[in-house]
């Protein structure tokens, strides 16, 4: 079932701290990482000087339909490739409507505003992130993972260059 979405908003969790517990539970239900780990990361993002971590939600009315975070390292060996987009998820009935792409664009723009021009992302998907300006960089070994995952990179200037050439 695909739900046609007409009215949604993307918010930085810092602007909706009232959703912290719900967001931590929501991300936990999607990825299995302990709720407290999400809550702690989200609370760290509320510190005034914090650029990373940062958490973002896509809301329809007040329901969470998508989200992602930015953390230092998404459980992989390459500690030098930081910060990382993490926990990218869109509810199944809202997929194929560009929500993840809009979230990615929003997050990349927000990070650029605070001086972070390069972001990394670990995934098993092939072909999805390329649609949104991400480039395959290398394979990385994840913690507790038997197979390497794909590491992607996004340079903020690449999107600016594309817009300038339009």
C-alpha cells in the first residue's frame, strides 16, 4: 500500500525536543539499537555547541514517517571518515515519494551551514544514494558484520556545482 503524502514537514529534532522520546523509540523499532543510545545521542545534539550528533524527522501531522541522524561514526572501522549519516528510514507506505531524498538534501544543507562540507554514509544499497548526489567511496568493515558494507561520500560543493550549471 502506498500512501499519497500531501502535507509533511522535515524538522531538526532540536526544534521539536518534545518528540525526543518518541523519536528514540521510533528509531529503535527500525534498527534495534537500544532506545537509550538514541536518547543519549539526541540529548547530546541539544548542546549549544554541538554540530554532531544531529537528528532529523519527517512528520505528517505529528506522526513520524521518516528520519535520519548524523553521528561521528556509524559502527564501522574507518574512524577517519566522519561524520556519518545514519539510521535512514522511511515508513514503507510512504516510500517512493522522494522523502528520503528530501531528508538527505535537508540534512546536507544543514550540515553545510555549520561548516561540514563532506558527509559519509554506510549502506548495503546500490543505486539508491547515487540519485541524490552520493558517490561510492570504498568498502568498510562494520562492527559485528561478517561482510563489508558500502561507504558513500557526499561533497556539499557538488550540489552547488550542479545548480550553477543548470
